C-alpha cells in the first residue's frame, strides 16, 4: 500500500515523474504510470482509497480535466488528506481553492528547493512523525550558483593572518577557488582604500563565478575585544559588500530553554533579512550550563532541527568549537546533528564555522557535515600528501609541491621573485586545499572515505578504530 498518491493531468507527466522520484527516496508513492494493464479508473480509485494522502498537481490542463477533478473529488469524499501543488500561476477549480497550495512553478526536481521542502513539511504533518534515512546531497545550490559538497569557504580576516584582507581577497580573485568568506567586521572597519581594494577583488571573483559568503563579524570583534560591534554595524556592512549570502548576526551566549533559543535565532534571521535581498543563514550556539559553566552541546541536535522547521534555510551553521572537546567527540556530535536534521524529511545542509583543518574537515564530512570555513590557509602551510599543518615559515619544505600544481598561477607563484614569501604560501595553500576537497568529495561519494583517511591519518589503523567506536556506522 502506497502512503502517497499523485494525481495529475497527462500533459504534466514529466513533472509528476520528477516528484515521484524525489519522494520515493523516503516514502512509498503511487502514480498512474505504474498501471500497465487493466481498468485504469478502478486502479486509480483503489490506490486513492488505500493512500494516506493525495498530492494534487494543478495546472491549466488538470483544472479543466473532468477525470482529474473527479479523482480529487473522490479523494475528498473519502476524507483523504489532500496536498495541492500548482505548476503555474492558475487558480484551483471551484471547491478546492481553500486548501494551502504550494507553488511548484519552475521546479526542476531539486529536493533542496524551498517549494519541495514546504511540501515535505506538509507531508510530515499529514503522515505523522517518522524517522527517515536521507540520501546525502553532493550538490548544493544557493541563489544562482551551484557547488559540489563537501565545500570549503576560504575565510578572509584581519585577525592574526599572514596577509591583510585586501591581499587575501586579491589572491582569491586570481586563483578563483570554489568559495570564500569575508567578514562584515572588516567590511565596516577597514580603512577605505584597503576596503575598496578588497571589494574590487571580491567583485571580480564573483563575476568569474566565485561564491562569496559574508560572516557576522562577531569572530573578529570577540578576538579583538571590541565590545562596540553590534547588529546595526553589521546591517550597514550588508548594504556595502558584494556577496551571495550572509550568516546572521548571532547571539554568541544564548540563555533559556530550547524553545526560547529557537525563537531568538529565528527572530535574528528575520531581523537581518530586512537589510538584504540575499539569503540569511542561521547560526546556532549551544547554551552554557549554569551549574558547570560548560557548553551544553547535547541540545544542539534538537535546537537545529526546530530552527530548520521554522525557517527552512538553505544552510544552517554551528561553531565547531561548541561541539565538545577533541576530534572524536566533535565527530560524534556532528553525526547526532545529522541524524536529527534527517528527521526533517529533506536533506538539510550543515555548515561548521571555524573548521579549516584538512583532517578535521574530512572526518566531519564523513560524519555528516557539508560546508566549512577556516583561516588555516592563511596562517599555516599545508602538506599536500597528508593534509597536516605546519608553521607558515616551514613552507620551504613543501615548495616542491607548488611546482607541480595544476594551476599555472600557483606554479608561477613559486618562482616569482616579486611575490613575498607569505604570498607564495597563500597560493600553495589555495591549490592544496582545493585539491584536497575535490578528492574528499570524490571518495565520499564513492563510499571510500575510510580509504581517503587511511592514507592520511597518523596511525590510521588505531585512529579509524577509535572513530568507529566514537561514531558507529560511519567508519567501518
């Protein structure tokens, strides 16, 4: 017996097929393409009778089709839960306009699209709570740009990095990695000349297809002990910078119970949305336990699930440092968050703030995280073979790797006399981390992440065994 019955007009078969394919990964679905012989009308009536709910696809074809209207009228007579979607800007037939209708105009089968998530929430309510195993996404779309997952954002910051933000932005524009992150704090506070140079580089990067995220600036403000930084300045930065999406201005030390924290995060996102037309991504912080003074990361899975139910965001973020102590415990926390997000009924991408260590990125990606940002690329030097980090002044030990880089810009940087030492390191890291992420993505999609880690982790046999103990079912 199918839980869901899709009713549509013959002319809308292609979209019905896409919806069936998407829903069938988590539900039992019936549509009349499954009828191969016999009495069509009797079979359709039988399936409607057995189904728990009916998805009615309205279009200019279906709203005037006597068969379609008869089918949905029959479903209504049986008091079936009817979830209408419209494929174009039309009105439902008389008698069916009072139902909440999800607009699927232009939908191309993307399960991350807002309309699909809206329908899925309606399905979850109609069918009752259910635990499902979501199919992991390896492609993510935000705005008009699509990126493979997992994905690293190369962070640009004015706090303790080897190069200033304008120089880092220039390097990003020249190399053109998949994604970069710029701080709203630096947008607002950098002197006008340097800021203009950074803006020009990021605009050039974006025009060449680069994806730019804007951070809230709270990281820089906290590290520089700037108590004056506030949401009003962040909102001014939103109007000044060029970016594809922004993280929200987050409350770093939330208080109260789960419902209160959820409301606070949702209100912050709604507030920030008033100052930009770009997507605003919620940041979730774990509350501090008043009795121990420690961060209570155990509440994060429920917090993040509830916030996603309310906001339906294209991404949700949590700081890595709040996941617990140690790599293994943090990997366990990521996996618990992933399982909680999968109960939403659609795949919800997860971002870890401040994860720029290559080995950590690989472990967390295997545990269920999707996107990351970090400053290691402009603070240290990365060994291409192992992904381990070394002091920036030890780049001499790895400069031979730069000479074999795929990018001609990076190869040239290794021998360019006019380029400062730190600049050579920056280009080496841009190329090395980009290559690392591409291979991680390939092996993760092929189900071979253990092989990826086994060639890079120190003492791989014992460490993979420890990871299996910490996160059972992920590393085996």
